[in-house]
C-alpha cells in the first residue's frame, strides 16, 4: 500500500482538501485529479468499512451500482477482480470491497495522507486544516467525506447503559465474540437482519426485537404474474441499476439533480419512502431459526447485574447478555467536531443535515459535503455508493468553474472523462 503519512508541511496549500478516503472521498479525488485540480486527500483508506462493518457481511447493492466512481471508468470492480485473479462472487463480501477500495486508492490517490485532521477553521477566504501531529494546511475548498462514523443512532431507552452490555452494530467486526451469549438485536433493516444472521451462525442465541414488521426487498419483477410476464419480455429494463426504493420511486432516485429542485417537504417524503428499514430477500432463509418479536416497542431498559433487562410494550420482560443496536444513523452537523464551532454554526441545515447547493456546497462558501450528509438535499441515492459519481462530477465542475483550478488535461472537456451513471454503465459493460 503506497500511502504518504507525512507529506504535508505546515504552510502547504492546495485547491481542494478532501477529508475522508472511503468510496465518496476517493471518487471525488479521482474526478478532481482527472481535471488537473490540485488536491490533498486525508484519511485511512476504507477505514469505516474496515473497522466498523462485520466480517462476513455481503453488500446489498447490485454489482453495477457498487463500482467506486472513476471518470474514465478504468478502475471498476470488474478490473479489480480480473487483476486479482479472483472469481466473481454472486454476493460481494465486504472483505473484497475493502480490498477493492484500497486497490482503487493506490491508483487514484497514491499520495494519500493518513494523518487525522483534527480541526477545520475558516481562514483568509479558505480553510486552515490542523493535523494530529501539529502540522497545518491551507485549502481553498474542503470536501467533507467523513461518512457515518460518530453519527450512529442510539434510542434514548438505552442512554447511560454500559457499552459492554449495549453497543451499536458498527462497533463490532467479529461476531464470534458473542458465541454462547443471548443477544437481542434491535432493528428491522438490513443491518439488523444481517447482524442477527451472522451472530446466529457464530453460535450466539439471537432474537430480533423491532417496532414494525420485517419488510423484504424482493425482485420487483417477481411480485406479480403481470410483472413476471412483462419482465420476461423486457428483461431488466424495468429495474433501475441502483435499486434504491420501491417502484416507481426507484427510477426517480436515479436523478438526484432533479430531486435537488424539489421542496424540502417533498424530498423528506421521498427519503422516508425510499430509505425505510428493509432487508434483502436472500437473508430470510438465514433467519429461519432466529425468533423475531415484530411490532414490539421497548418501554425501558436497565442493567440487571451483568445483563440487560428490557420491558416491552406488551408488559413482557426480556433479559439478555447483550443488546446490539442496529438502529441506523442520523447525520448531525453538530457531531462533526473537526469543524471549528463558529464554522459549524454558520452552516444552514435541515433536520441536522447541511443544506447544499447544486455543487454540494454548504452555506459556508467552499465547504462541501458528500455521502449521507447530502441526502436531505439530493435524495436517497447519496446514501449509497452509487451516488458518489454524481457528487464528484458536481464538485469537479464547481472547482473548475471558479477559476482556481487548472485547465482540464489534454483528454478534452469535462464530458470526455465524465463518469457514466450506473444506467449508462450497465448498458455498455456487463458483469462477467
């Protein structure tokens, strides 16, 4: 792995600093580099995926929507598997995706700086970045690609309970540590169902407790005889590549630029509809022996010796060795503590998320947010890997247009190296 750990000297400058080296940060880096925009990228490659996702997890995104966006589409999943000499799996293991992300980083951001950015401050028309080792750095623009870490949602019933007994699903990578323990998984989405399956397969005594019924994402072409007949004629043409949300909203999700023009209320409704807690159908058979308490709310939870006792809304009590909160994430700008408080206070928000322009720029000029932080402004696609190309293209256009970026390389104008949408990519490149 070719990573520079101390390549930034105090007083160095660049046009764009990217904080975060996951799929979104790397996609933005690839696009800006292709446009000859001077950048610096900070963070450990794929760190959230490596440290906060359970071993054995399979990605739910379809193959065509899981490539990290590359403007010349030279570094796709297909290319990684071909170069690594690995067979293409039916379901993509998280371990392979982490390796793919690292492989991608080595090609588009070989000078990645792994030192932590500890504070970002507005300074002289741009931003001053303070690094963990005391170095500082100036950038005209900053792209916050910091992902989900520190934004996990913990229901208030579990406030104050020790982490040794109540933890969030993102805090564990090894399910075998719970072998022989009685574990209650709280939630009903993909994370809850897959965590329960992995715990069960690792030898834990697992149950799922959720306030609604489990909802399964089935192939939309298989839900009725009519749709089966239509799909037999049209193939996969009826299925959008990213497959986010129910039909027909899943096609609208593919157009975040259009969604950006919706009212806040309309975007909220779309996000609620398309990001509802669901699990992929292939998990259901792995949960056949896992009891599910559906439609149950937890009134309170308390420590009972070395266990947790929970009272449900039907009056029953559950005593377990551990509670695993698979309750998702809620992005909140106030939790982004690397942003200096006065800078944070200047950021306009909606529901805790930054309000963004068409170029993913916040109300603080030059400060951009991508990934889940952009869902309130651009819709559900930005929660998934498939949205990274759109975000990267928009930011690149803004960086070029503001006069601070260098000219695009000899490949021609921006359209000549534009990362294709998943739909266009699906049309001209098939999965092997």
